[in-house]
C-alpha cells in the first residue's frame, strides 16, 4: 500500500501546536474530507442556527445584491465546502463563471461536479488552495468583474488581526472595484451559542474529535481517543465561542516520533467562532479596505449578510 501523502504545513502546525505553551491547532485542519462531511451535517442540525438564518437572508435579499453589484460577474466563493447556499446567489446574479476555492480538494471536486448538474451552462473552475493567502484565479476569469462570496461567518474563526489579513488577501484576489458578500454572526445569548457548538446528537463533538483521528492516521500518532473530549465554551472577554479537545485524564502519546504529555483538564484549542456587534463587523471591513454597501439582518438580529466593495487605496484621512 502506498504511503499517504501528508501536507507538510499540517505536520508543522500539529507538531508546533502540541508543543506550544498554549496547545492549539489551526481550525483549517479540521476540514479533511471526513471533517468537511461532518461540518455539512452540523449545518443541518436544529441547534445550528447560522446556516438556516443565512439561507433565509440569501433567499430574501439576493435580488437586492444583484441590483447593487450587478449581474454577469464571476462569482468567487472562499471556502466553498458543499456550495449548499451558492445556488440561491447564482440564480439571482446570473454569473459569467463560478470559482469555488477550498482546501479540501476531493470534497471540492465532488461538490463542483454536483453543482454543475444544476447549472450545466455555467463555467465552473474549482481551485484547491488556502484562501487565507491571495489566490491566483484561473485565467478564464482574470478580466471579469468579480463578486466574492464568503458565507457561514467563517470570518469568525479568526482573531481580529487575521480576519483583517484575510479580507485584505480577498481584496488582492478580487481586485479594486470588486464586491464581497459576507456572512457574520451576531452577538446573542450564551445558551443559544453553546447549544449551536455542542449539539445533542454529538455531531460537533465528532467533528472536533476527527482532528485526533486525522493526526493518528496521517502523522503516525498514537493518541488514545478516549483520553479526550469535545468542549465548547463562551469566552466573554474575546466575544467568541471556543472549541477545545480536553484531556479527561493524564495522558502521554507520540506524533511523528515526538512525545507529548497532557494533564487531566489541559486542552488543545482547535477553533474560535467570534461574534460581532454592528460596529465590530464594519470596522473589520474598513480596516481591510472594504467599503460597506448594504447590510441585511433577520428579524431577531441573529446574523448579518453584508455587501461591501473593494476600495482604491486612500492617501489622506
């Protein structure tokens, strides 16, 4: 049997993250094929309101997006996943092409093929890559005007400085004058937030624990899975839900020949999901060179759908 090809960045992030004073592994490594499939199941859970609310906003306001941003642009989706909400936008804006970008290549190709069946005349150019950095788009869309699409409040997975870096990278990818349609989750009561990230069926727990499965499979790890559990906590000071893998007992294990030890109660920090107030979301966009065009929210102000435009650099206040 051929050896599994391991992403060197995954190896480096895991080894350095497990050895760090505050143990952490970047959230993007939750999304191998199995992780992506589990996340799609999470979006269908009754406790997980963001997908349901954002879908409603897209159904209600995509025509307004088309009216403001125009039709016939190339739609570039960052972190496309299953592209489940994408058809709503595509039908409204009638794009000249669709470019889904995702780090999970097999999942990306499968979802692109499924979408192509629904839009047989639409040119689709999947790009496997890390959208945290500027992406070289396919030459077929190089000259097209562009509408970026970043749903799901994935922006909340990053701390503020990284969010601004990402939004700047998106601006570099799309170009001045492009539009960006982005979803951002709102601040709300803690009980609702905890339930959304620690569901009764345990799907989110399986999604988080899948990281340990992946480390064992790809990095010659021998982590005893029953020594860890999923935890979701609200960090009020940082205005975010945090996902952790918590050791339930003292445990030692090896990854790639390196030894690690955890005491009971110590955690691996795997994901953040920041929540935003009205001014917070607008400040992030302005800091990265995006100007607000319109903002739509549901009746309960649970989630915001924001349309912004990439502005030319300014040299004066």
